[in-house]
């Protein structure tokens, strides 16, 4: 029963990964790219090319593994 | 392990050598942040876009990029050549970088070389910090008896908080013993110079320590990894635990830690406008009262398991943050006579009430942070332990925790602006308490981490030797 829930929630983690990527892009990276200030360029690049792939990638992979039953436990 | 040879005294020496070094590394890392305003005037004067860029790079890159990179670099080294020499190296690197930051001439003396040097030294600090924690936690855990790892590694867990406490204490003491002008002119360098003495003592202590017995045994039997990075992150069996450690534990722990120790200070200083020195004193008291609970929860985790102590800390934080910050705001308003003045000085009763409210937050930190070193150590085998535990720790803290100021500021600014627009248009205010909106970031992240931890982390620790 719990293993089924763990697997089903895998889809949820994938969705959270995509949503968090969208949120980081819209709330942090893009406004900083568009601010026109030189000091904002570095954080914008760090958000877009380091933090975003790391966070999104972690959730997507975790969700994928959960969906495949990699985190199943003996019941 | 030391217990098997009956040397409890030896275990205390291991803890002392490891904890003092880690504490100094945290101290070194924090004094830069605590003195950021003075450092900015000396090396990154306002109005120059290039300097502004370098300043931002120093702030962002040290926490977000270099710390995880340091975890990978030194983690790999620690799994290849041993824990002792690796975390000795991180200590030397951190101590020298910190001392040298205190020696770099101002921008007015050597021009652009000054900010570039400070930036490079700050990056080295981030690199060293990334390598230190995993080494110290692994080293202590590999000396400790299996059933007592929570208690012994909890001493390492106190170092981040005590390091913050020490940095505030040193800065307040130095400031208190000279005029404001002298402090701004050269006195700010003293906390950086002091580091070299503390690091020197710590190096002498660490040099006398032996290599981890579990690492030595693994090396002797040829069970160490020839490529820890590959084994940690490309082998699915290990990598899925790296992901679980990150999303089910360190991510939630990171935001609870940053909220209790940094966001609280920022809220008190910037939202409530409490005078800077009083705000620092207030945080120091809360840290002092809460620190013993790191040891308590580490010890308790040996008795009842680590998972539910950490997850309870996250859940309590999720449930209590909004009421706690409402109470903090109301305390500030009461002290200000119904409004918040430009600089608020708390009277004794409200000061201690505020200390209690911050203490509760740091108490949650002790629940999530006290047992986590033992939890991480037990999740991975000796051959790849340093590498595998360091990365999720520094991503959880450096990235998920480090994002807190930017996202919380974004959320609360957005709410304040929406209220101002509604006020101009004579519409009902969309946010009743805009100052609480920033808390949604730690609340959401800690909730997600709680659910992942509760469902996917096994209740019985996987004690891999």
C-alpha cells in the first residue's frame, strides 16, 4: 500500500521539479536578466545555469526513481 | 573504532580536534558576512558597476557554487587519501584565506587588485568550507561506537551555531573597545587576523590525530574507491540515496537552519528596525540557550532513531513559523508604542520575549540539525562516504538554505507592493500581514522535505561501516 503511494507520488515530485524551475525562472532569473543592472547579471546566470538545473534535475530524477519503485521498502 | 580499544579519552580528543577546527572554519566564514557592510565600503565602493559585479560574485559564488564544488573536490580527496589529511588541508586553506582578507589593502590604496583579491580569498573560503564539514563529521562518526554516533557527531553539529556566536562575540568585543571611526578604518581587520591564531592551535591539535580506523581498515582490505565521484553519482544504488538525503533531509534542514539563525536576525534588524548591536545580542542569547539541545537531540537519536526527530523539527517549524513571526512583530510594535520607529530599542521585558521567540526557532534547528551528521554518515558506505554525504549537505544548506534571503525578500516585497497599489486604488488590502509572506519559502520547502523524508527514508538506520 505504502509502496504504491511512494510510486504514485513520484509523478508529484516530477511536477514539483517543473514548477520550481518555472518559479525560479520567472521570479528570480528573468527579472534579474531584464533589470539592466550589471550586478544582477551574475545572480541571473547562477540562477539560470546552476541552481535551476540542479534543483529541477534533482526533483525529476528523484521522481523518476520513485515512480520506478527504487525507493520501495519491504512491507 | 576507539570504543573497541577502550579509549573513551581518545574519543574526546577526536571530538575536540575535529570540533575546534570546524568551529573556526564556521567563524571564518561568518565574519565575512557579519562585516559585509564595512568590507563593501573598503573594497567595493558604491557607484562603480564593476565593483558591484565583483561584490555580488563574492556573495553569490561563495555560497552557491564554490561550497558544493568544495564538497566534491575535498570529498573525493578524503575518500582517496584519507579523512585526516583532507580536513587538515581545508583548515589551512580557510585559515590562510581569512587571515589574508584582513591584510588586503583598501581599494583606495591598490585599486582593482583589492576587490579581486578579496573575491578570490572569499571563493577559497567557500571551497574550504565545502570540504571541511563532511570530513569532520565522517572522521568523528568513524571513530565513534555504532550506537553512539548521534551523540558524538552532535558536537560537530554545534560548531556552526557556536561559530556564528563566536563571530558575533568577537565583532561586538572589538567594536566595544575602540571608536566607531577606528573600527571602520582598521579595527574590522582584527577578527580576520585572530583567525590565524585559532587555526594554528587547531592545526597543531589535528596533526596529532590518527587516521579514521574505518578508512584505514577499508584501505587495508582494498575496499576504498578508486573513483569516489563515479561511484557516488553514476551508480544508481548510491545516487538514489544522495537524492534522498538531499530532498528528504538536508533541503528541509537547510531552510529551517537559515530561518532560525539568519532570517530571524534579518527580520529583527530590517523589519522591526531593532538597533544592530541589540539585535546581535538577542540572537547570541538565543544561540547560547539552544546550543546544548544539539547534543541532546544527537543523543536522543541514538536511542529512538534519527528520522522522526529531524522530521518533527521540520513539522514544528512549518506549523509555528507564522505564529512566531506574528508574535515577534507584535513584540516590536509593543516596544515601539504601537509603531516601529527608525531605530527600535527593546526594553528588558520585550528583549527577553524576543530572545524566547528566537530560541524556539533555534530549538527547531537543533532538532533537524543535531542528528543529521550521523544520519548522513550511516546512509553511505566508508568507500564513498566523504564525497556522498558532503554534496547533499552543501546543496541543501548552501543552495536551498542560501536561496532563502533572495526568495523571502522577493515574496515580502511583492506583498508590500500589492498592498501599496491596493491602498492607492482604495481597494481592500490583498495581504493582511505582508511581512509574513517571506516565510512561505521555508514553509513550502520544509513541508516537501517532510513528506519525502516521512515516506521514503527508512525508519531503521542503514548503518554502513
